[in-house]
């Protein structure tokens, strides 16, 4: 009877995760999808996206708080206030770190090991790159170097696999190019490499773009949106 128990547990967790998504309770989505990930059954694209949405928004609100506090701290002249801001900023940092470490461990322990080559494999390594990038955003010194290297390694694995397994107009492959280029620009301060990855992704997508297929396919909304984000970044990065 254990297989039955597992499948009903899985159904329950998925139902609650989708419910939480409608209620915009991202921490609950993350919790439920972590349970699903630990069951060792390969995730569908929909489940994988739910896992990603939960953690992305769970950590995203805290990353936004961190950026606001950092910019207030830079403008503040009063020493006592600077210390007050720093205290709250460090509290936020430890929350971000906790969420990132949890996400990376679910990926490393449950999702990546049994994952065959293909879209999920690319998606998980991209996601791992993202969460190491979030850690690199607010750290300094040798720890920043360490997490930045791990982020880059993950993006490189994702890129290599995407180029081997997925067409240039695949939204997951384009998502890797988008996020890896942002990493190179923001964390590595390497605008030249960032622009070259962004430009290559756009050129390859356009070269293999099947306009008839695109018009019919719902999932291409994502493709057009990601291409637009990559273009926007290129404009921004080359304007300087």
C-alpha cells in the first residue's frame, strides 16, 4: 500500500501548492513543492515551474527589501541610523541565505541526481546558477568569489546542455542565456561577455524562428517575452 500512500501524498502536496499559488502564498508553494521534489519522481514542466515560482517569489521579496535597505544605507549620514539599517539588512541577508541554501540543497540532493539530459536538466542547473548568484549579490570577499564561481559553473553546465539538447527558440534555453548574461554583467562586471552571450542567443533564435509555428503555440509567449528582456538588457548595456 505504500505506493498508493505516496501518490495520494503527492497529489495532496500538488493540490495545496496550486491553491497557495492562487492565494499568492509563495512560502507555502515552496514548502509543498519541496515535499514533491523529495519523492524522487521526475517533475513535469508544470510542476517544475511551480517549484521555481514558489522559491523565486519567496526569495524575491527579500532580495527587493535588501536592495531598498542598501540604497537607504548608502545615503544615510547619521552613524547611529547606519547601524540600525545595517542590523535590519543583515537580518534580511540571513533570510535570503537560508532560502538560497535550501533551494540549492533540494536541487543537488533530489532533482539533479536522477535527472536525464533535456529540458529539466537545463532548468535545474540554471536555477542552481540563479541561487548562487543571489548569494553572490550581497556577499563580499572570498565567500563572494566562491559562490560566484559555483554560479558560473552551473550556468556553464546549463548552457552546454541547452546547446546540445534544446532548440535556440526553447524558452528554457533562452532563459539560461538571459540569466547567465545578467550574472556576467552584474556579478563579474564583464559587459563584453554578457553582451556577446545575449547577442548570440538573439541571433540564433531569430535564425531558427518558425513564425507559423510561433503564432500557433501558447508557450511562445514566453519565448517572445524572454527575447524582449534580452534585447532590453543589450540596449541598456551598450548605451554606456
